[in-house]
């Protein structure tokens, strides 16, 4: 390795400031800067058997020798040239003392740089699924959804992923003024007629659907690295259909739905839970409240996405060409990743 290399934590504000400081003040291009999470950075670290721990936020490699912690910083200052090399005299301070100060700064670097959350731009994984081809898709998006939904369920079972639910979906709504909001709900039924979920009609999503019934659904199945976007209009189910589902729910869920003022401010959690428990053990029939029931989302647009190698993901959209009384004809188009 002919040129010196600085390997640093690019997610750390102090580290990025240090790199910028060196670049601006070094007399010449004294070294190359490489993020530790990059492929090249990992390769160099592996070559020298370095474990980039949380204290080692800068590693200096020069002439096949490696320096870490405070020694790395002092050697970088020396190689910057000019007056900066004067600071190398600090190498005379015992290593244990220097590194004690270094470790304190390194362990608290996110706080010092006012970064309470870590940047995520280097968190990525490669997807190596069989390419999704247009000719392999069903001409009917509902049928294609059913195939992927079944496969997602199988992936969850195979991976024993008890925390995943294939029927979990994000529903996005917007007020009449265009302010969007999203949340996760559970799909309870799907068919060529649409996608059904249940909620409180007085919740934020219920009120927004009342103002603007255009909604979007999103299913993301991380085990199979697929997602499906669906757009359409939301319509209320009949009272009979909502009653049928409500009466099938566990008694605790019935009581919670009957007493919850969903999306409103909850002043006393304990009082609410006591009310729910009292209704559960009362033995009284719990009727579905008028402000609780189901919606069916009647889809008019689908997009199927599957992760691909090198971010060349596979995407196909379904849009309605013609719509008859009992069937719809769909156009399938490939989309850029």
C-alpha cells in the first residue's frame, strides 16, 4: 500500500469534521480517506486483522504498519507537515493516559457531535432472488398478490419469525388539505372486490377517509424481500359485515374497541384499562359501536417490487385498461428501479 490510508467512522460528526480538518490543512494529499463500512475499508481492515471496535473511530495505515486510537491521530498530524507535526511531541505522554482521553471522546462522539441517531446511509444488503420477469406475472394483480401473500406466509413459517405478520400493511390517508398520515393495520380479508380492514370510524384515518377516500396500502415482506403497493378508494362495509367480524373477535378486543376513543388524547391509561377489564368480566353482551367497523379498499393500481442485485430492483405496475361489470383488464408495465 503506497499511500497512507485513514479509515474512519463516516457516521460520526466528529470523525467527519476531523477528516475535513485534515484535508483543508495538510500541505499535500498525505493520505486517502476510506469509510470503515465500505467494501474497501472492510477489506483493508481484514488484511491487517483489525477489528474496528467502537473506540477505534480512526485507524491509520502507512507502509504496512497500523496505528489506532491516539497514536493514529498523532501520526496523522505529523504527516500533515508544517506546524502540525509539532503536536507529535505528545507521543511522549504515556499511551495509557492518551488512550484514556481518546476512549472517552470516542465512546461519546455521537453526543459531542449532537448526533443522537446514527446515519444509516451505509446500511444495505444485497438481494439475490431469482429475477422477476413480466412473463412470469399473472395477468390478474389480485391473483399475483395472492401468490406472493402465500409465499410470504411460507417464508415466515420457515424462518420461525413469530414477530412478522404477512397480513400487516401500512395504510396511508390524507386530509382534504393534503396532509398525509400512515399507520400499520392488519388485512382481514382480500378478494377481487378489494382489501378489507377494520378500525374506529372516528380515528384520524377514519376522519380522513371521510374527507378523502383515496388511500394507499403497502405490504412489505422482509423475509422474501418483496413489497406490494396498492392504490384505490376506501368504502365502508355494511353494518352486517362489520357485526360478523366484531362478534368473532376475542372479548378483550371487543371491549377495548367499544370503549376506545381512538386517536384522542388519553389522560389516564389505568382508568381506561380498568373500564375495559370491568366490561370483559361483566358477562354482558358487547355490541359493536356505531363508530367502529370495516372498510374495503377497491384497488385500481398495483405495483409489485422485488429486491435485485446492485439495487437493480424489479418493479411492475398494473393499471386498469377497461373495466366491465364482472372483470377488469389490466396493463402491466415494467418500471425503472
